[in-house]
């Protein structure tokens, strides 16, 4: 199921700051801005202190998008929900290592459902947690904020963990994307890219960018490419 690593940095907006009353229009706007895919932050009010999108909402928005959807499941019982989010149109489903008793099994189940599998690590969770599930994983997400709310400040102390994950992925020889999420702006993306991230989630900053979403996407992609050790070596 794994894809080759992206040839350029991927910019993926979170729809958390969107106008929920017009999600179809918001999704179309993001596609027109040139994003690579769209992330849905699924929160259950238990694993994180917030409630957001159910699968029916995502399914209703799916026909309005020309790019793929990823579901970031910040929930306590992800195994019970996997099928619903794949059916809703999410080609990539990300679960939290902290929420999965049998992480290997959960990641395999995502693939069995026909989606790409992802595993997310909270800022305090060590990289070694995913060392033995790399073969079941298409993406690793290093959270650069504590999950639950948009608009939080980037945690730069996560960057050494991002670099460690980059080395683990490269040493494995597997095609696994490395994503960062939380507080990504035109200033913080530099450190995340230099540490080896491939995929960058941006929410509040992108929506507030004065020149519009398309300009924000291009700015983030350019800065990430300029600071990526992989890009620089190419």
C-alpha cells in the first residue's frame, strides 16, 4: 500500500478553522488553492477535550473535493470507527499510538479496509513506539502541539524526535511519509522541514494569511523545500 516519498513537500490543510456551515465551499476553496490533500481532525471529547467531525459530515463534503482526505482520529476507541471513516471517503486514516492497545493489528485493519494507514505520536511519546510497526505504516505523524485545539503554539523540542523518525524511516528502506501537525506557519515550518518532515499540516495560519490560501500554500511549500535536507541534496 505504501507510496514512494513525495517528490516535493506536501501541504495539507486542517479544516478545523473552516466555516462549518459551508464545508462544501470550504473544501472547494482549499482544492483551488493547490493543497495536496485535506485533513479532518476527528475528536471525541474524551481522548482530547473537543468534539468535531463525524463520518457523515466528511462523506457530505467528499464530492466537493478533487484531492484526497485524511482522517486524524483523536479518539479512545479508533478500531470501532475505522470502517466508517474509510466509507466516508478518507483514503488515509491516522490513529494515535497512545489510543491503540494492539497498534500493529489496528494499522493492518486500516489497510484491510482499503485505506492507507497512519500512526500519530503526541509530543511526549517517544519515536521508538513505532519502531516495530513500520512495515504496517504508510505515514507517521509527529504532533508538534498537544492535540485537541487549533491555534496552538508550535513545540520546537519535538524536532529532534522528527529527525529520529526520519532516520528510522530511511534506515527501514520503506516508503513512509513523515508528517508534522500543530502550529505550522511560515516561520516554524523551517525547523520541521530541516528535521526531515515531508508533509505539513497547517490550519489557523493558512486561513488567516492575508494574501489568501493559495499564496499561503505556495509560501509554505517553498520554505519547506528550501529547508529540506533531502531537497537540498537532490
